[in-house]
């Protein structure tokens, strides 16, 4: 797949800032509206078991604020399934979740948990919700996603971004190669590969250039940048860099 790469803007950390003081400000639904106006192709949020950022009442507010496809990141539990079925997001991304972690650390072990998650992949799919599995860029995990019948895999870019931040060049190249090989392998199996986690203005280019990738989901860095430049400017700049990595004009039209 080549051409325009979709950008899903993750608005979790707008809610993190709101929750630091209680109350309603800043409003994640307003962030979703601004992201849409700035060129986002979708809005992503993670309803965590501990509700540390996005809360249940945000889901309807976000859905009411934008007409973009919504991508709900969630743990593979009965409670989360019931919420997803009630709200019918366009997509559900199954992620591993541990209460103590600061953010999603590592991908879902789709291979090891195959029989424990098959039911929820099936139930979401039957409800018409596009299932994505957030996995490490690893052939074994991609094979498991294929055998589970998930149409989408989201490749974890965390190790690549950590290597970039630490200036570890050899590791960065290895991680980038794993992302490239995994995107190609997933696409060859008929899966739609996405990627995300930890991406920044500096790290997005080489990932966006991977031709098989259809979508990136980016949140924390954009919300951080929004403090300095505003969310609209931050999203537009991320879009520009994604388009540039694919030699597309900023409008998404090839020059
Ligand atoms: N994709 C998935 C599956 C995630 O869990 C997250 C973090 O919530 C992201 C993408 C976005 O990561 P970041 O906020 O670091 O850009």
C-alpha cells in the first residue's frame, strides 16, 4: 500500500491534564474537533480499566464532536467488550494493560494468549467493529493475528522510539528493520498494518515511509507540543511530515 497514510490522533493525555484538577477542562471532545479540523483521519482513545485519563462519559462526547472514525483501545475484558458494543466505535485495538504501568509497555502477546483472546476478537468482529491487535513487530505475533482473524495489526514503535531517544543507532536500525519486515509480512498475509507509540516529529519520518503502513496513531507527543504551539499546529506539522515521508504534497496529492 502506498499513498496517503492515515493519522489517528490519540487524545488520552488531554484527559490526563483535565483529570489532574478534576472538572471539565481541557475537554477531550474539543481536542477531537480541533484534531479533525487540522487533518486527522481518526480519533483514538484508550479507556483504561482504572479510568486514569479517558472516562466512560467521554465516549459519547467524542462521538458527538466528530464524524471521523473512532478507534477505541481496550483490554480484552468482558467489561470493555460491553462498552465497545454499546458505543460501536469504528475500530477496537486490543492492548495489554497492567495497572502499575505508566503507558502500554510492550505489545499484546497474541501468540501466547491466542485462546484467551479469540472470543473477544470474534465478538467485536461480529458486531462490525474492526479489530486491531497491538503487537510487537514480530512474525510470530503477526501469524497469531492472522489465525485469530483480526483484520488489522498495530505494530508497536516504542522500542524504535526509545532507541532514537537514547541515540542508539544500531538498535534504531534494527528496530526500524523489524517494523519494515513486519509491515511487509502482515500486508502479504492480507492484514492491514498500522503503527504507533512514542512517535515524535523526529521519529515519524522513517516509519511513515514504510509503504505498507496504512495508519499511524500518535498522542502523547502531539498533546505535549500542543502546550507550546496549540494542537492544530502540532497535528498539521505531524501530517506534513507524514506526507513528506511519502513524497506527497501536504494536501495528500502527489506533486
Ligand atoms: N497506539 C496504541 C495501541 C497505544 O496504546 C498508544 C498509547 O495509548 C498509542 C498508539 C499512542 O502512543 P503515544 O501516545 O505514545 O503517541
